[in-house]
C-alpha cells in the first residue's frame, strides 16, 4: 500500500513554457501550461522517490519529504 505526502510545487513562466520545481527534492519539469508543468512535476517527483527507495538512499531525503512544515514566501533580492 502506497502512502502519500504533500510537497511543494513552484511554477513560473519562461517564454512560452512553464517551469515547475519541487524544492524539497530538487526535481523540476516543464509544460505548455501551469497545470501541465505541475502534472509533469508530480510524475518526475514520484519517479525520483521510487528510485531513491530502490537505491536505498531514501533516508537521505526523508526529513524533507516527511516534514509537516511547508512554507512558500516571496523573497526580495537585489539584482545587479
């Protein structure tokens, strides 16, 4: 039986495409719409997690995956 968790998806537009990123895993994907970018990211994240379990390295990323705390916030930085 599979368990589920909620991770973060950040999406932004680059040209005509949308890029999606899961910061907890460092996994990204893209699509022609924001919804497609998130859908492709979900697939990439699930494959990443399956591989982490198969390779025996899930413990290294488990704290980020299992943490109940999620926060996204604008971060203002200077551009030079």
